[in-house]
C-alpha cells in the first residue's frame, strides 16, 4: 500500500480530512475516527495527481466504503 501512496504523509492528511468531515458522505453516520476512511471518489489507479486532489476525496464509514469497493468503484 505504501507503493500506491498510502504512506505516513497520507496518514496525516487523511486523519485531518476525517476530523474536518466526520460524517459518512453516503449514509450520514458519524463514526469514530478509526471507523472512517478517506475515499477517492474517482479511483486514482496510481495517478498521483488524482490521488492528492482533495476535491476527489470523501469521508466514508467502513461499511459504505466496503460496499463501494465490492461494487468495483
């Protein structure tokens, strides 16, 4: 995962994003910080410009993120 950009810098940035946007963008639930993820709305597929674009991020609870991933999005 580090090779795909999910490194220490991402951990810090995503934590701050989740703090600023604590509600799931899909279901609206507010979970603990550890149960929320920063999701890339448009999959970055290794494109670091898309990866680091905060306009392409949304907060999702793990349940909604897992459903989105299972759909192949």
